[in-house]
C-alpha cells in the first residue's frame, strides 16, 4: 500500500502561481486582487486557476473591483464545493454508486 499526504497550497505559493498565470495572460493584476485571490484556500489548483482567470477577465473588462472579484470567488468556491462538481471517477473511488 502507498500512502500520500496532500497538503493545501501555501499562501506564498498561491501568490507566486497567481502572478505567473496573470503574467502569462499578459494582464497586470493589482496587488490587492492578488492578495484577495491568494487568501482563498481553494480545494485544488484547478479552482485557483479559475479564480485567476476570473480576475483576469474582470481586469480586461475594466470591472475589477472588490465587490465583483468577491462575487466571482464565492461563485467559484461554492461550485467547487458542491457534490455536483465531483467527478464520477472521484465518487466511484469512494465506493459509492454514481447515478
């Protein structure tokens, strides 16, 4: 048997990842937005990437404000946490019968 421990992404690592993704998208996110997104302890890198993409799109649209970013982050994290977002494979790996 193999045992693997999965730890959450640390704050500094989240900030570096956010900055890299925004740089790759050629968008300069303000420091407050990087801090806000990094402050979310999301369940996966995929969700963090979605949060960065939301911030980037808001910035490009000229709508990057605290209220707009918070709404996007709540939406993303709520969807990521709902059972409907779990993959069939993940549910099956827990021994449950998928619909």
